[in-house]
């Protein structure tokens, strides 16, 4: 599996249905929650964002990172909640939690184990079904990374913000629950034109332009081959509604599996793309792919469009977990 620097989204999860040998840390000093916060940005200034600009341009975003943290006990994560402090939701472009022991040298990126975007902020938490948890071995270093995007109207509020940061809270399983949990893994898919970027271009004056393909591929970041039988238990998509993003479609072996629409939110400048629990069985060798639909009525191309999908995957045989 290739990992890329993510932008967006929350997740898919897959169920473990057989017994497994994942080690269980049952020490009575394991907390029920752990938190990770990015460094505070003292001043976050607005910028102009005209049609055709990309938020990936250096003047259009700002990053903040947490410390690199490890824990002396296994993490069995049942729920992850996200909080943006001292700014409107639309200032978030994306945040991702990364495993620093899994690195893609080609793309210069660590593997994400959670990703959330502005269009997930209507419900900024991911709760796995009962009996399942994301397993992170003890002493694994993690880091929270957040990208902020603060455009002036009509794209965003464009305010002057102070002391901006983000925080995630991970709710852990109790010692009584650990022995009965089935571990899940996080899979991240993204449509991109080439290399290790995370964006694609929507041509000028186009209606319902489709990026990506429903055809399975082993060479694409927008396609994943399941290494074993299992079940998808959570999924979420990410699009840029403010740049003409309309829908993301998910395919299993080339056949439609799930359709996501991006809707204008009740909050100003915001968009919503749903995420939540699912129950889809997959077999070893099955391939999942995505496409994104955008419309661009303007004479300039959109250069920073995105289409992403998060997956929590739990194979029947836990030995395929990374």
C-alpha cells in the first residue's frame, strides 16, 4: 500500500470476524482517553483566493504540528474526536494523525491513520461499531498535522484569528473490553493526476467532470486491493464543495458500492460530506476504487480539486494488519 500526505476526510473500517493473536496490554494504568494537540498559531491572517487558485499554493495555507508522541501501552481506539480551537470550522482544510514508523520514501510521507476535512466538521468524530477498535502497538510514535486555509469572502470568512490550534481526543477501550475487541486498519485513497500530489485539475467550462476511474488498478492511489477477507465498518469521503465538488462514488471490483453527495452546510461557507458506520463484506483480492464529480462553469481551470476516501479495514486474519 502506498501512503500519501492526506487532505481531507474521515474513514472506512473493516471488521475482523475470526479469533486473532494481537497482543493485549491489560495493565490497570491505561487511561480511558489520550489527547494530542498541535502547536498554537499566534496569528492566522486571511488571504485572497480567486477562482483557479489552489490552496496548495504557499501563500494559501499554513501548517501546524503536534509533538511526536508515543505511549507505553497498546492503544485500542474506539472513538476519535476532533476540535478546532479559536477559529471557524471553515478555516480547517484537513488534519491527519500519522504513524511515524510507517514511511513512504518515494512520496516523503508518513501513513495516516485518521484524516478529517472541513466537510466532516458537521460531526467531528469517528465512532467505530461495538466490538471493534483501531489497534496501535505501544511505543509507536504518532503526530497530528493540520493544514489551515483562511480565504477572504466569497470563499471563506477571512477573519484575523488568534491562538489557533487543533486537538484530537482518542477514547480507548477499557481493560475488560480489550480481550473481546477485533482490530481495524485505516486505508486512505486519493485521486491525483501524477506523482505523489493529492490534487487534480478540473478543466474550464465543464459540467460534471469525472476524475478517477471505476476500473481497479494496482498502480493508483485511488485504488486499494484487500489482502484478506473482512468487512468495511466505517467510511467517509472528502471533496471541495467550494470549488465545484459535487459527488464521490465508491466502486468494489468495478461495481457501485457507495455514493456521497457534498451539500452546502447551514454554517456560512461550509459544506458537508457524510461519514459513518458501514457493513460491507470484502474478499481477498477485491479492489476498491473512487471517482469524483466536479463542475466548473468558469473560464479558468480548477487546479486544486480533491477527491478522497477513508477506510477502516478489519481482515478476518489479523496477520495482514500493517
